[in-house]
């Protein structure tokens, strides 16, 4: 087992036979052979989405309906024409179905280094300076692609960022945004899944008319702060979140949640605000965080502006032609 969460488990699996795409009508007319999707023996990550735990009088039918909706949304996002080949979006290789199971399994590319949460909480030195730069860029490009495709993620956190090996030896790793089951199309309600620790202050306060694009921006900022605040660890950490460092360890339960909410909603100019605590980060990172972690959504920048204004500064010591192409396309 590679991991799991509230409504899914992820298993390591070796594909037992070649997997081909379903033939389309055009393929049949043209007598084309089905396209090979995955070779026999390929090791993949099998993700199974299951109904949420029963309780609160929710019927089994409703729980199964929600699970199917989550599966369909995951497939819909991964197969979106603007996303299915994007370097920083995790894709689906194929869908498998066991006869004895109610729900299909989604076969994903196996991430060599697991999730960003795994990387940041593992004992050892952790990511290098250059790897931190690349992860900062990769996640931004992935989420910007989602927003350009009209999709809100709604549950951005290190556990939903996969860290793959990159064949470019200088670059080393590539981060890919994943887990789109709770995502929504812009203007179509609220994300169905969210993690309180990583959600924006207006989401925590359940404010109506939330701008979910800017809520994603705030969660991205917290991911970046967590990446750049990482220090070498002698043992495994229980959490990668930067906010956990700002809260007394003895606080638990409702007291801890209340302190988290206070920090998130503290005015930006206050000495107790998240932005004030970020003053010791590298200058370019600090500028990015000041434009993402504001307690006021109107003071945050969208991803187009963040990338064109700040990621070019962050990438000064990186050879990231793809980033510069993206910046040029924004201004075109």
C-alpha cells in the first residue's frame, strides 16, 4: 500500500498484460490497431476511490453516488484536452475493473518519490535548494493549468502533489498536481473535499461567495512556505505544514484549531500574521508568499500574475525554458 485518505487507497501494482486503448469508430473504419497504453510488467499506482464512512443517516445509495461522482470527476479532469499531456498534472494511464468490485481502479504513473508530504516528512536532508525551486515552479504551473481549464482544485496540499523522477539530470525531479475527485468547474458550487489545515482563511470561516481561485492561491502559498521552511530531520515528522511550527505543540483539539484560525485571519501587518513570520525566507520567495498568503483574498494575485511577476525571479538560477515560454504566452 502506497497511501490513502478519507475516501481512497493507493496500491503499488504491476500490470500483468499489455493494455490497449478502446478502439474508436474511426479506428475500426481505418482498420487501425488499438493504441498501446501500458506495457505488461509496468509498475503503476492503483487508486481506488471508495464511499465515505457511513454515519449521520446517509444512505448507502447516496454514499455510492458520491463515490462515483468523485471517480468521474477525477477522470474528467485528467482527460481534459488542456491537461491530459501537461507535465505538472498527474494523468490516468487506464481504468481497471474487478468483477467483484463496485468501483473501478484508476491506474496512475508511479511517483518515484511518493508525495511531497512524503518528501518533506522523511528523515534526512530533504530537497536541495534547486529541488525546492523546481517544486515551487511545478506546482504553480500545474494549478495555473487547472484554472485556465476552468477547474478549481479545492484541496491543494503536499499530500496531493506527486514527486516524480525527471530524466533531466540537472532538474532531477518534477512535481505533479493530483487528486481531482473533489474539484469543481469554476462557478459551479464549492469543492466537495477539503483539508482544514491547508484551506484559506475565508474557507475556514465559511464565508459565502468565496473566490475559489484565490482560495487555491492561498493553499499554494502555504505549500511553498512548507517547502522552504523544511529543515533536515533525524526522524520522520508528523506533518510538513509550516503552520504547525507557529503553534505551541501542547495545544490539541479545539484549542489548536482556534489558534490555527487566529493565525490565518491575523491582519497581514500584524507581527503574528503568517506573512510576518515569512520574513526570513529568500527574498524572491518572500515576495511570492506576501502575494499568496494574505488573509484578504483581494490582496492575493492570480497564478498568471504570480508566474509572470515572481517565478521569473525565482528561476534566475534555473534553466527552465518551459517557464519562460509560459511567461511569454501570458503576455502574448
